[in-house]
């Protein structure tokens, strides 16, 4: 799972849990801690013999938390898989700003809405991908012509695989 603490993104994986003993991986670093949560938001964390007592505020049915610890306050958001996928897809298209539509992660092609030679306008949906049981539409970054298509409906594609090549009208 990905979490956002202020402006920092961190990948967090629960490795094991046995009662109050928890082992987590945060960006590749493993932490073994004893954690005890109380219903009033108080929390007790023991790590390497040091005790931490943050106060956690959580709104029901929300993935947003406020954590107060040692006179500091942290805003924490648990990002779901779809949010991560969308961010990866947008950055993949936006960062390159070129003529290729690339798979942002392993996915399945659900719908292919274009063919070579077809003219499309900015915002037109080109392809619909499914990853982690969630669908996402990939749109044309600007007016262009579809030069080639390197996949078909129902294909499984790998991360960074070329899906569609575009030709921009400069």
C-alpha cells in the first residue's frame, strides 16, 4: 500500500502480524514494532526499546488520518491501488510528452477504440486498461493521428510496453 505523509510518498507493506507484534516494510526498510491501539485514538508503539505514544484521529469511512506525536502533527493518507495506478499512468504519459502510449503497469486491454490511420482529438479515449480489477481510460494527449497499434483487446501487457504510437499534427 502506498501512503502519503505530507508531501512524501512511501510504499508500506505489512510483512507479518502476531498479536501486537507487527513487521512492516517502509520503502525497503523493515521495522519490527509492538503496537497497541486504544479506542480513544491513543496508540502505544514500542520500537528498539523506545516507546512512542501518538494520538491518531481518523474519520469513519475515510482513508485520511491525523497523527500527533511529540508536538508535531502529520497528515497521512492511505492511497488506494486505483489512485496509485492513475498517478503512474498520468506521469507515464505526461513525463514523456512524446508520441507513444505506454502501459504504466501490467494490465489487460479491455477495449481498443482506435486503429492505425484514425484521427483523434485531445481527450478522446484511445484504450481502456484493467489492472488490479480496476479499469482506466487512456486519452489522447493532443490532436493527432494513430500511427500504429501494438496490442489487441484481451491482450495482457507488461509495464512500459508500447501500446499505441501517435503522429502529432505540428
